């Protein structure tokens, strides 16, 4: 039978995941601000493609931020659950 991860390991993973999420958030907001300040001119195909690439870049950054944030939250909640279970069994 496999042993469940220890609460301290969960919190270490949560801290790492939260740190990555914070860095991704800062990176995404910086990229979004720079792209917003750079206007696109013209109606050519290249202009439309650049809009799609910009949108995809921001979507990937936001999605990755959300994934790491949810993982950090899940690990914290798992730690709380394990601590409560340990208190009930003692």
C-alpha cells in the first residue's frame, strides 16, 4: 500500500507552485501591457495573424498561471485534510 505524501511535502510543493504561478502572472501582465501599447496598423493578413498570435500568447500565459494556482490551492487543501484526519485518528 502506498503511503500518502506528508503535509510538509505538500506545503513545499504548494509554495513552489505558487511561486511559479506568481512569476507567470507577472510575465503575462508585462507581455499584455507591452502588446497593448503597440498598436497594429493596416488590415492585411499579416496584421490579422499577429492579432491571433498575440491572443494565443496571452491565453497560454493565463492558462498556465491558472493551472499552477489551482495546483497550489489543491495542495494546501490536501494538507488541511491530512492534518484533520490525523487529529481524528489520534
